[in-house]
C-alpha cells in the first residue's frame, strides 16, 4: 500500500514538473514573439512617414501586446506610448452603436422608432415626405441622409486662433474661429433647415431604408436622439454605460478633459504640426482615447460577439452584430464586416477612421477571437499617401503575423 502511495506521489511530481516546464517554455516563446513584433514595428517606423503611433493586440481575456513608437510632439523627447491619448476619428461611431442598443434595453427608445419622435426639429427627406426615417436606418447608414461638403466642413474650429503664418492654406482655410463654435444640436438643426448658409439639404435621391450611404451627420443625429431620449448629455451617457463599467479612465470626448502629460499633438506630416482644433460634430469622430484604453473596449466587443459581454445583454449584442448586406458587403450597428481592409483577405469585424492628423483602425478576427488596434497622430491624405499607407499596411500585417503565430500554439505550448 505504501509503495502505491509512493508511486502516485512520484507520478504527480513528474506531471507537475512537466507542466512547470511547459509554462516556462510558453513564457519564453511569448517573450520572443513580442520581441520579434517590436523589431518589425521599429523597422516600419523607420520609413519616417508617421510622427507617432501605438498598437494593441487583445483577446477575450484582455491585453496580449501593446507598444508605442515615435513622438507625440515636435519635441522628440515626448514619446508616443500605449497610454498616449488622441482623437480616433470614426471608430467613435462604435460607441454610438453600443449606446443606442443600451438605450433600447433601458426602455428609452425602440430602434424601429421614427427619428422625429425624439428630435427637437423635423428631419424628412423632401423627395419622400411620407417616408419615416427610423433610428435603425441611421445605424446602418441607410437613412438617405448624406454628408455634403459645405455642411461637413462647417464643423471644424480652432481651439485658439493660430498666431504663426502657415504655408498650407488649403488646410487652414477649413477651420473656423473659436467663437463661432456651435453646440451639437444647433449644428444639426442648421444643417437640416432651409437657410442661406448651405446650398441644399443633406439628402440623397434614395428612399429611406433602401440604400447604404455612409453618413457622419446621420451618426451625430443618433447621439442627439440618445440625449433627448435619456435626458442626459451623450458624453455623460457613454461615461455611465461604457467608460465607467470598462474602467476606461483615460477616455473622454474632449482633449481638454484629459491630462496634458499623455496628450498627443496632431500632424499634417512628420515635420508640420497642426494647430489644435475641435469639432461640434463630436460623436461621429472625436472620441479621445489611447490604444491601452481602447483595448478594454475591443476586448468587450469580442466578449459580446461570443455571448460573454457585460455592457449589453446577449440579445443586445446579437442585435449590435446583426448583419445587413448592401452591394455584397455586410454591416452591423455602426460596425462593419470586411475581408479587404489593408488588402487582407480574412474576414474581420470593426471600424477604422481618418481625420485631420488622425488615422485609426480597430478590428477583431472572429475565428481567432483576437483583435488589433492602431492609432496614429499623422494625416494620411495630405502628402505622400503611398509612403504612409505603405507603412500602415506593414504595421498591420506585422500585427496579423503575430496574431496567427500566437494562435497557432507556438507561443502557448
């Protein structure tokens, strides 16, 4: 009997040793994998078309890899890190989508409600005066509301008027004086009212609910509807129901609300820094966060996709991801399914964004349950687009290589 006990003890000890050795090997492999990715990203950064950027890789359990490269100011001592905050452009719309469904779960609205049930001014396509535009139409960008250039560019304001001369007049002619800034409601009311400011109303020729046409101004209407339905400022609504539950402590809708220590300036190029600006159309593109904080949100989106989310019920997340297909491309509530972003033929779910001095991408692979984030403080459209897009593509492909290797078992055996 004693011999049997001794044998069992030896077997347990041997098994334990094997597990410890296996865990040690996995840790070593993960460290080596991280080093390899860091080296690739450092090499990509040497292309010298991006002033600063950060990346994050997450899964359902949280952060897997994070890093920052370059600088967040012209002063090359201010490093761009995973904690660096800046606007992330249209990825902001994913928070509108989650907020809409949360508002429905709270009994504040129904996604099939007509938008005029909540808006303080009437919004109707004049070509289809008897057709109601529904909240759901806004979420799928099928409302027949479109972005007209004169309305779209009327949202940008200098925070303070620049005092220096600038050679890039094309850029700076877009921005308005700080004292001309409007509230979100006033900006939208003016956009949908017949007046002498805009040439025409922002509607397409399509019947509401029939064709998809990406619309920033339609997205902002969603945020205003949430405000009116909840009797809360949209910023406060998202803070209560998204940011606080996920402990996204560095995120907000305004750079002025965050610590300047981690704020990034925005750049036209690696040598030209933009004068600080803001927008009155903030919900569709002015969420301010870091890759570290945004990783918390992306982890929640992955959990929600798999039925394990906490922000919404399982039914709520299913609605968020419910597909509608237009021209062979599928979309959820302010989120897209794509197999051609960065020319990568692998279906991913998420959103990307670009703005003056901003580029961002946030997607996850539903097969591997792994998500990737890139946030950059440099414009992608003003100078040599080929060079900067080449650098961004290299960065993204490096993240994919890491993701594939990590999930292949090489870093977990």
